[in-house]
């Protein structure tokens, strides 16, 4: 039997809020994280989530979070 790991993220945790912000940014950038439509690259997902998490954890320093966002081509 394989070991399984369950991860529970509370709805008010920084990680959950960053994930919700990632979903909003995906819609804003015209990409979809699930289902049909333009798929973002792994780099876009990871950099954008990192920026969202930093923005949530350090709201007084938005430029730091913005600097992590992937460059638009």
C-alpha cells in the first residue's frame, strides 16, 4: 500500500488566499488553470503563485511581489 499525504489548507491561510489570487490573475491574463483554454507554462504558474504568496504575506511591499511576476511576451 502506498503512503498518501493529505494537505489541508485553511480558507484563511496565506497559501489559500495566494491560490485564490492566482486564479484571479489567471483569468485576468486570459489563461485557464483547469479545463479547456490556453494553458499557462509551469514557470508562469510557479512565478505567479510565488508573487501572490509574497503579496499576501508582505502587503506593504507590492513592488517585491510584482518583480517576481513572469514577463509578458
